[in-house]
C-alpha cells in the first residue's frame, strides 16, 4: 500500500519531537503500562528538528485484515544481525529495531493506515480496527540456531497514541 503522509503547510521544526512526546504520553503497549519503545521515543522527543513540513511518501509491505477485523501492518526486513548465537532473538531484534529507527517507521506507517482507514472504512474506530505492526526478518529463515518466534517482532501501538501522533503530524482531529 503506497501512501503520502501530509505534514502540514506550516513550518514547525519540532514536529518530530512533538510526535515522539505523544508516543511517550499515550502509548501503553507494554506490560508495565508504558510504551514498548518508551525510552526510544523519550530520546527522540529531545531532537530539536525534523519532519518540518510537506509530505512523506512510502509504501507498506503488507496490510492485512485479521479475522477480528483489526488491520495489521507487516514489514519485511532483510537486515543481517550480528552474532552466531540466535541473532534474531527478541532482545537483539528490539535493539536493532531502535538502532535502525524502525519504531519511528512503525508509527509513521500506523498514522498512514489510520488516515486511510478513517477515509475509506465505514464505521472506522481506531480502538477496534488498528491492530499494530509486525516486523519479519527474512534472514531468520534457514538460521540453524533460530528458535520459534525468532525474527518476528510485534508492536501493538495503542490506538490513542496513533491518533495523537497523527494530530501531532499536522492532521485534523
């Protein structure tokens, strides 16, 4: 799914930081009540510039509707992670995701999906229809040390965080 994500006409040098702050405040995707990438977005909220104005253009590898009518984004990655002993295990995967700024990518993808569904899906409700993001690292296939679950990371971003991020990126509520 290709998308164009409008960032507004007015220059706002702290747009990226504002979006990161709403993730820190609104995402409750982790078992501790904070966001799964809370520390990443806390650090990003200190960045004084970025995503000033204009448009972001991209494409989502896969958007699927699950049987519970939630829409999920799956992004395929070809990254080779270092290490000989389970390089695609959760702890290494999430560290790599932060290093490559995939949590930021996941939020932007989720905002694009949210805006699309808001315009095209009758009765759209973010809390009922947004299902999060999954990252599948293709190189895990054939890894003799991989265990079940290695190479696939999921993030069920809180729907209210996606809506707040969309607004922070110059959307209308």
